[in-house]
């Protein structure tokens, strides 16, 4: 894969709308972002709806597709571009039927080739593997560069690297992925724009 991967930006799991909006706008204005995902941990529908409205407004003003974790009913109702599923292939067909052929349905498959292939066969627009680096999510292991290389050589469905992204890791799996998902990697930094710029430079 000759082209550098595109940025797939995740929101933090929790944030205040008023203070997060200018930070989000600054990051989106710092360089190209292919997709923006509302990845809040909250299950409160009112809170998710208000956050969705803000993220959609900011993203669509910049012609960036906006998806939401899990809640495809909210995606449809709030005019988002799609959903990111966290259970491999299990919900892909249901979400696709609910959202129709033109909305985005993505699936996270952890480290499982089997789940990734099933998600792609079920109609996922992309498959994400991870985590790719150390952290809480990496307690049971990481998605190795070989997984992404295998996928890129055999499977046409776009692939995303997610979770624990580092400049060093990008050198190994970056050549084989279509998108790199960045969230806490930049939001936990004092200067998210600088953190994103450093990671973008590592992508080549």
C-alpha cells in the first residue's frame, strides 16, 4: 500500500460540549481527517443526542463523515453518516438493514481474522483491528503488523488500526492500513494539535 493512511478521529469517552468543541475544531482544521467518530462511554440518550448534534455540525461543516459507536438508531434519527460496531460481525447485517446501503457501517474485530472476515462478508464498509499498542486494552495482546499485512494482501475491505497508536508502531503497520484511528493518543496531550501533527508525520 503506497499511500499514507488517512486519519480516523475518535472523540474522548467523556467531554463537556462547550469546552470540547473548540479543541475539536482546532484538531480538524489542522489537517485532513477522513472520518469522525463519537465514541462516548455514556449510555444516556439525551447526552448522546446533544453530543451527536455538536459533532455532526462541526464535522459536516468540514465535509467529514460522522459516525457513532453502537447506536445505529441514533445515527439514523440524528442525521449521522453511520455507525461503528464493537461486536465484530454480530450486528453488521442488522445495522445495515436499519441504515440502508448508503450509510457507513464499520466493525471492530479485535485481533480476530475470523471476525474481521465475517464482518466484511456481512457488509461492513471497513474493519478495525486493535489494540495496536500498549495500554489497558492490550492486556490480552495486540493486533500484530502481520495481521494488517495479511488483510491488505488478501481482503479488499478497508482496514483501520486502532488503540495505542505510537509513531514507532506506525512504522510497522502503517504501510498496510487504510486508516489510523486516533483518540486518547491526542486528547490526553496538553496540545492535541501538536500530538496529531507528530503522529501524522510518522505516517509518511
